[in-house]
């Protein structure tokens, strides 16, 4: 704002100086004094930060233009409008009231020359236009700064909440593991431990009875074998119940990775799956996971995309895992180590990788379905 005001005043000053030098330079010393005094006063306006002193200097600058109008050069009155707007813009909310002074020179009856009145009206209009535009831009900049500050605060708040949520998730995960360990320990103690203890007691008794009563000893050993068999079966069932199904591990791992990828990067990522995912083998999940990871990394590096879709579709004869974005695509594909690695992994399962860069970029992994 200050640069525009200084430039506008300097333009009018240069015009006054040129006209004065061309028409009448008889009192050049007084003109130079008035000229540079006005410059010094207006420089001081933007150096001094105390508002009251600023208004005093603006007022003195306006008085100087009136005095110079009478005793030095009549055109000095053209600068009055600029100082007038600077002085009164704080007190008037409706700026168009000030605009009247641009066209109505009657507040200055000492302006007798009609041509000078016209110039004063034009200078006043120019001053008002500059002030109006500067004020609008300044208000807009202030609003943008406030919005930016609010966005910065929101980002800080969201970041803090995210860290708190991450800490909460870590604590929850830790507590879940502790609870599961405690449950497993209690179950082993209550059931498997009791079974093994009972079997051990039976075998100790059989050891003592083996020379006294062989039949009784054999019966005790048989009981120990039976108890041990039940304990082993219980261990097997416990471990089986603890181990999640393969398909749940695969789909949850995939979903977790895509969610983390979406949060860390400025992409809208959609994950879909169709068909019976229960029949996907662990090695197929591994290949699809690695290929999808590589494809998403390539999207992040090269595609300039804003939207990515990841789809796993189990069909009748094969499994299709596709990553597609809305980026710039590519006309001629140059295979790097990433794509070569995808093809090698897929080929190890007799599958195929299909890449299409005509409409965005698409990487599809096709794996034959191993029907049992």
C-alpha cells in the first residue's frame, strides 16, 4: 500500500516540477524548498509508526500544499487530495463521501482557474481510485492472512490430534497384546497345565506301582497317555483358534497399507474387492501386496494424479489386482527395475502383468486361480 501511495505522489510531484520548470522558474529556490519539504514530510509519514504523529505530519503536509499553492506554484494543490484522503479515510466508513471532494472544488474557493479546478478534480479522482483499490487489496490480504493463520492453527490442531490418535492406537494395540497374552497364559495354566500335571501324577504313580502291581501300573500309564492326548489336542485347538484365517490377514494388511498411503499423501484412494477372497492363497496375497505397493509408489513419483483406485477381483479362472490412476499416463513405456520385478514375481505364479498408459496409468496383476 505504501509503495503505491509514494509512487502516486511522486508522479504528481514530477508533473508539477516539469510544468514549473517549463512555464515559470523565477522563484526556483522557494520551489525547491517546498518540493523537498513535501517529500521529507511524506517520507516521515511511512517511517513513523505512531498514528497520532502520523496524522500530524499528514495535516502539515496538506497545509504545505495550500501554502505552496498561493506562494510558489498553483499546481501544488493537486497533492492536497492525496493527503486529504490519507487524513480522513480513518474517520469515514463510507468512502464515497470522500469522493465528492474529487469533483466539487468548492471547499477551496481560492482555486480560481477553471482549468486548475479540472486538474484538481482529476487528481482527486485518481487519489480516490488508488485509495479505494489499495484498501480493497489490503483488506483482502488481511483476510487471506487471517485465513492462513486459521488454517495453520487447524493444521497444528489436526497434527496434534493425529499424534494423539496414533499414540492412542499404539497404547490400544499394546493393551490388546497384553490382554491376549494374559488370556493365553491363563488358558494354558487352567487347562493344559492341569492336564500335564495330571498326566505327570499318573506316570509317577505308575512308576511306583510297576514292580508291585503291573496291571495297576499299566492302567495308570494308559490314563496318563489319555490325559496327555487330550492336552495335546487342547493345545492344537488353542493355537488354531488364535491363528486368524489367511484371507483376513491378506485383506486387512492390504487395507491398512492403502489407508496409511492415503493419509501420508495427497491422494484420494479407493480400495474395492469383489468375489470370494477366501480362496486366495498366502503366496498370491504376497505377490499382489508387493505389486500393488510398487504400483502406488510409481503413482506417487510419476503420475501427477489426484485419484487412485485399487481393486482386487476374484473371477472364475483368475484373480485380478489392478491399480489405476487419473494421472498423465504415458505413450511409450520404459520398464524399470520396479516393473521388471513385478513381472518376475507374477511370472513365478504363472501370472501376467498388464500395463496401460493411454488413459491415466493402469497396472493389472493377473494370477491363475488354483482351484482345489
